[in-house]
């Protein structure tokens, strides 16, 4: 499941990924992101992965399409998590998508929001 976080404001969107993320969940994400991109031109994005488990295999294509479609519309991305592989994923996002990306521990989620708003 993907839910929009209430702290989202201006051109900064935050999403909490909970459990297994499905292809249907990406439809929610795309609608929110596209609406804000249409309004603002470019955005910053926070992904809270503290309750995330995995992306269903059917959602891999949606994930790839999202990355390909919006990589040039995302200025910064903050990944909040508590697992080593999430930190590695953050580095790969920055490397392959050329998006300024930082990893934050859950205790520093406020710092992540502040960084995105700068």
C-alpha cells in the first residue's frame, strides 16, 4: 500500500510505503505526482519505507515506468528507512536516475522534510 503523507506541502510530496506495494498502488502514486508536476513543474519526493516489505512482481513494470517518466521532474528524493538494503537502493537511485537523493534514519524524518524544502 502507498499512502500520501499529511506533511506533503507545496512542491514536496511524501508517501508511506506499507507492506507489499502493488501495481494498483502505483496508480495512486502516479495520479498524485502527475497532478503536482502539472501544477509546479518539478517536485521533491519523500519515501518512508519503514513499514515497506516488497514490490509485487506485477508492480515492477509500473515502478520502471514511474522512474522513466518522472526522473527529470524530481529535483530531490529523500528515502527514510531502517534497513541497509534501503540505503543501498538510495545510492542506486541517485546513480541511475541522476536525482539528488539522500537516505535518512526514521528518527531524522523531520530533517528529511526540511532538506527537501530547501
